[in-house]
């Protein structure tokens, strides 16, 4: 059993100083009502004198308030830690997905291609409209003017002529669009005639105009075209492997955290080969879609180690001749690019551990 100690000292005016085992407090009031402030907080006591009936209410404890606040702080800290953990896991998933998407892009460049151009159909196509008549854009603008009905607000505020002036300006702009469409048709007609006649300068102009290799350029590689003969085109692809193939591998641990490891040489070389072959196939697809030629010579220039100097140098690592007749039989969605190259005359020396070796370019023949 513990000992208790309590002493009350009257201070006058209804105030008392209360000294106890747990500290010092003060209270004020009369027989029927008192308010006390002490170590346990604030307490109000009300009663009916002479009856023995009273009511006490605690307005709060400093100790309890402090403990509640501390508990709340701990909960907030734990919530913050949990949120940071979730954000870290989300960032890890995002980085791995981005890495995997990057690998998918660089090994599936060949799957996309522009629509085929039928230059014979273009050459025989009629003009967009007869020059003696009204063009389609102009006709639509005139119809809009004729169907215009001023509102009562337009009449009230004298805006009818202003509104009509807008339609007149639209008619003039429509005439310009019709003229541009007609001019474009004339240019395509002239280009189609030259292409069907095997004009190699027009080949070069069309490739420059339509820029079919932009996606490959966006990845970091560059394509250079040479048009020397109406039956074939020679393309050089500078693949720049160090700018395209990542040198680190990203994955998730069992706990969902990010794991970054240096990519093995074998893995790097396999991705490099797939990318080179995928680019070569894509370039050939774009050229066959754009021009009516029979063969495309692709020379891939990549970085290889010169064992004589110990330095990396740019040199031919793949040279292949794609034939239109064989190309038409390939399902590009399901091929392995490196295996697909085997269907065509080619020079490629590749080993998983060593990567590409320098090869000779295939010399074009008519």
C-alpha cells in the first residue's frame, strides 16, 4: 500500500493552493462550485450544499494530451514512411517498365512501315477538280455564305456586313487551299511519271521529301541513301550501338525494389545483333514501300574493336541484299530478325561472346 500526501492552503478570495504527491495545483470557487487546475489537468466540481450530491468533470489531462499527440505523430511518421515506400516501389516498377519498353522498341523497329505507294495509280489519277470550275473547298465556303441567315442581334447591332465579310475571307482562303491541292497533284503526277521511268534523281527527292527513316534516326542511328541505278538502291545504316543499346540491366527484386546490374557482354551483343538486323529490315521495307525497285542493298556500319590498335572503330558489320520477290512472303510480326537475314544474300560474322566482326560490303550488280 502506498502513502498519499495532500495539503490545502487557503489563499483568500475563494482560492486554495493544493499540494499533493503528484504536484501543485490551484482551485477557486465556493461551496457549490469549484474549478481546479493541477497536474492531471482542469477539473470542475459542482454540487448542492447539504445534500452530499456533487458532479465532477475533467476537461483534459496534460499527460494524456501529450501522449495522444505523441501517438498521432508516430502514426503520421509511419504513414509517411509507408507512402515513401510505395513511391519507391512505383518508381522501381516505372523504371523497369521503361527499360523493357526500350528493349522492345529497339528489337522491333522492323514491325512498322509506311503505306505502299502505287505510282502507276497516282500517275493515272484524275485532277482534284476541273480548273474551269470551282474547287471543292471554295464551293463549300460559298455554300456557307449562301446559307447564312442574319439573326435579329446581327440586324440590331449592324453586324450583317461584318459577318458576310468573314465568309468572303473564308472563300478566298478556300481558293488558296484548292490551288495548293491542285499544285500538289501536279507535282505527284510529274514525280510518278519520272519514277516509273526510273529517274534516280527523283528517287532521291522522294526519299528526302517523305523522310521514311525518322523513327530510326530518333533512336540514335542514321541512314544514308545512294541512288545510282533504277533497279536498286544502296543504303548505309550507321547504327551507333553505344547510343542505342543500354549497358545496364534493370529488374525488380522479390520485394519489388529496383535492381540495376551491368549488362553482360553476351546479352549486349544479342540485343545489338537484333537491333542491327531489325533496322536493316525496316530500311528495306520503307524503300520497297516508297519506290518500285527490285533490290535494296543495306550496309550496317557499327563499332567494332580493332585488335591491332586496341581502339573501337566504325566498320561494316552487316551487308545484305533484300529482294522484293522474297520480301513479299515474310510475316514481319513473327520473325526473328537475325534469323530472317539468312533468307537473303548477306555477309555477317557474329558470335555471342565477341559480337560482330568486320565484313566486306556486297558490291551492287544490275
